[in-house]
C-alpha cells in the first residue's frame, strides 16, 4: 500500500520556466512533509519541508504548498535551472511515528 | 567536516554470502536509518535506531540485521536469507527522529551474483 504517491515518474521543463512536482498521500495522520533531491548514485539531500499547520513554505526558488483537505502537496521551482535536474522525493511522517514514508520519486529534467 | 559516510560505494558478493555495509556519522545524531532503493519503488525503510543499543524493524527488515553499539556507527548486514539483495542502500541520520530533516550518506550499490 503506497501511502505517499508521486504519480508522475518524470517531468521535462524549459530553463527559466516553473517546475511543479506533485505528491499525494493517503494517511490522514501525516503531519510533516519533506522534499528531497537526489542525483544519480548519491544520497538524497533535504530541500524543504512543511508542517501541517501551514499551507505554504518558501525557501528561495523553492516553494511547497500543502492542501490538507485534498491530501496533496506540490513543490514549485521558479525559475528552473539545469542544475535542478534530479529525482525529487516527497516524504511524509506523523508525530509519534518513528518512520518517514517516501514516495517513488519524480525525475525532473530542465532543458537549457 | 561533519557528515555521514557509507562504505564501500560499490560491493559485489556471491549469492549465499552475508555482507556488511558500513555507515558512520560524526554529526552527533541519535537516530540512524537504513533504506533500500529499487527502481520505481522509492526509498523503503529497512531498520532504524533511535538510541545506542536499540533498533527497530522498518517495512522490509526480513533478511537484514543491524547493530548499534556506538552512537556513530550503524552497520547493516545483508544475510543470505534476503531474497533480492541487489539494490542501492542508503544510510541516514537525524537529530531527534524522523520528524526532522535526515542527512543521507552517498549510498552503497550492492550487486549479488
């Protein structure tokens, strides 16, 4: 049972445009969400997070939006740069639980 | 520099052999984790440890074993009981448990032939 879903395995965007990566979850207990970026043959690196008490969090070019009623979050990258090309993982956890559940990842390609 | 180190980066083993993957961190983190990545499967939690001398099974613990004798170290043994051991293994650590940012190592690519 995939509790965190990233339904788009890949996404291509032109440099300078907006990249929108989507993530859906099914467990209503999740209250903390994270995005990680991963290059091939490397470990993921933390990008941005959001708590369920907020619906938006920004960090430079990266913004995460959370829609709790729809159990949906999205990561916006503006403007997209070629160096953003990587696999992006959405992850979710619940207070009191001892583990984070990861999505299957979306491979972003930013075309120069 | 502080960080988390996995070794080796690539590992080859014959089927039926146990193999141990190393994970060391100097971030003074209490919590450490092992994940496995397979194509199209995301990251799946194998084992985690919140404190020295204590660890818990994750979602796919069968065929794996761990130890946490020191705060800095969390080795993972892939036993011969693991049916599909070929994968990319990632170790991570965090300060307070999984509701905070986790720092990942570079990963170990294990190939069993």
